[in-house]
C-alpha cells in the first residue's frame, strides 16, 4: 500500500515502543473468529516497523505520535449515537457503523439486484479471498495494523454486466465519552467485466469525539468496469483518521475518486491506483478545508503500468487559522508505457497568514510518447476580485465567502451526487471566518 513500505531496520523511539505495547495489548485481547493467522501476519508486519517517523520521506510533514500516545480500546458492543442530522439524504443501500461496530437497525440492504453481494464483513462466514490481496511484504504500517484487527467492514461484489441501481452509502460514526475508541474497517470492492457501482464512505463524529479510525479500502476493477468512489470526512475536530485506498484497474475501466476532507484533527489519506490495462482511466478530485490547528495530509499515486492509459488529478486546499495541509501527488509512467496522458494540479487558498501548506507534485516518466503536466499554486484571495464584487454592492465578508466557494466549486462540479455537493458547500460556508450563511444568497439546488 502507499502508506510507505515496512522497513525492518526503522528506528523505534520511546513513543513508537509505547505504541507497539499498547496495540499489542489490544491485539492479544481481541477474540479470534478463525482469523488468528491473518491477524498475526498483519501485526508482525506492523511491529517490524512501528509508527512511521517524520524522519521518513513519506511522513516528514506528518507527525503521528498522537496515535501512539492515546489509550484506545476496541468497542465490543454497539454504542448509542444521535445520527439524525449526520446522515446524507441519499436513496441508497445503507450500512452504518458506530465506533467500528455494525448497526443493523440503522442499515438497509433490501432490494439488492441479482448479481450483487453486499454485506458487513462481520456477518460473513469467512472473509472474502480478496481480503489482504493488496497487503504484500512491502505494506505500510497502518495497512498492516488494519489487518491485525481484521473482521469488520464492507464487502461489495458486482457481477459481470450488472449496474448497481443505487449508491452504497456507508456511514462511520465516532462517539464522545471517557473512553477513546479505535476501529480498523476494511472495505472490499470487486467489479466484474462491465459492472458499475457507486460507493460513498461518510465519516462523522459527535462533538468532543477523539477516536482513531484506520481505514483500508481495496478495489478491483475488471475490463470495462466503472467505479465512482466518494470519501466525505466530517469527523470531529479531535478525531484521528488514517485511510488507505488502493485500486487495481484492467482495460477500459474507469475509476473516479472524490476525496472531500472537512474534519479531523489529524488526517492522512493515501490513494494508489494501478492502471494495468490499455484504455483504463483514473480521475482524482480532492478538496480539503482545514482550520484551527488541524492537519490534513494527502498522498496520491497513479501508476501507468501499460500503454494508452489516462489519469487526471485536481486537488484544492483551503486553510485557515494555524492549520497545515500537505499534498504529495505522484504520477509514474513505466518504461514502454507509450501514448499515456497524465495530468495533475494542486491549488491552495490561504485564509490566514499563519496557515501553511506543503505541496509536491511529481512526474516520473520512463517513456517518450506521452502527454503529461503538473502544477501547484498557493496564494490568498485576489483583492481585485473582492473589490469587483464589493463594487456591485456585496459586503466584504460575503464577497470573500463567494470567492472561496467558487474556488472549491471546481472540484465539486465533478460530484454527481447532489446531497454530497450540497453538504460540502454548506460546511465550507459554515467554516469560513465569518461563518457565512449560504442559504438565501445563492441557489445550490441545481
């Protein structure tokens, strides 16, 4: 996985050793459901590395020691949570997890079409064969840790030529309390030839929740398959969140990924796509809004392993207060992968003089017949544009808010689910310095 490979000679300081001891205690206390070997393999890989250090290139901007310091526990029963205002209004197949535990009462899987298998992993007799297929000897520490606590998550399998008629909506809720919880869900998606599906992963948290979510999503797209993946993070301002997504694509498949981060104290997203068939296409659409002392780190990798493949990536960051954002995007074009097109762009908007962003777009090309570009920019609002709006009778704070929303809007234009786009627009408006009220000023119903 792309959360950086295990290095068995990695230095392990006091914080890392403490984290290993904590996770080892939780690991040994977890009951086994025939998963002993699988879990042990994952934990051994994690123990060989421990938590990544800022001395490692892939983690030099992101300090994860807070994950090792907290005393997280695994929830063994379903916790109560008020989710009425959190859930998106989507006509979808629905799975709900609270602190990592499946909530059957709030979930709805009725009416699945023939050829579609959808279930929580905990309700399967055994884990699908696909589980762990992406976890090789060079897996990253958080992916390995996820396997060490394997057993819960989502399995979606769509048969050949089947189009899933509604999105799959997976809600992960984090609750507040005296105990800090951790969860390690695994989401497995397998689409056969010419199959199509849309998946929405939505993360929410109660005020004051300070839990740790360590997500791994694996996708396999056969020839001609289409997969639209949405990840909307509205976690609590104190939640810790690490997510790894890896998708393997065959010929003529299409993968669209929408990564929308609006919450969390410490967030790390690793996204990795392997283009292994001619005609395969990948699109990354990312937006992150960070405020307070929040930290969001997005690492993306697109590997063009064969000829005539296409990728396009557009990430935008909005940062306020003393927040920090990180974007590291890498496009790799293998030798002899000719006639490839790969585009990448990262633009960042700073609303505060104390906000900070580190951006590193990368192209690594070993073929000569390609069309590729990358770029990055960081700045503040254009004062001439602010003045132009004020000259038309719009108040200064409204002018700045509208320009900020327009900056985010380019990413949201790719969002085909209206409820997702509207939630993001309203959240962005509410997170602006003057808590801009979007309602009544602009029409977002279209």
